[in-house]
C-alpha cells in the first residue's frame, strides 16, 4: 500500500469514527420524527424521546466507506506499470 493510500485510508477511518462519536439525533416524541441535529454520543440533545437517527448515520457511513475505498483505489492506479 502506497503512502497516499495509507493517508486516505486513515482519513476515511477517522471520519467514520467521528461520525459515530457525533451522530445525528432525532426526537420521536412528535407525530413525525423531528431532527434535532448532531451531538456527542455521551451527551445527547435534550428532548422527549431523543434517539440516534440510524438511517442518516448509516447513509453517512456508507458514503464515507465508498468514497474512502474509491480514493484508495484511485491513489493506487498511478503506481501500476
């Protein structure tokens, strides 16, 4: 693995972890779920029934994974013979 690939992989993993530590939250105490923003995992926002918005977090993790994998693959193309 080349140095640019390692840098991109590290950056992707850090972004993945940051998204998990500061996830999106939703308040399900209303007739429709209300987005209440992003907050630290250990200090969720105040609300009636605040939960992690798993759908948004899953999409964010998927996009992060695809972009990281694509960047690593493209960074390795320049070194091929």
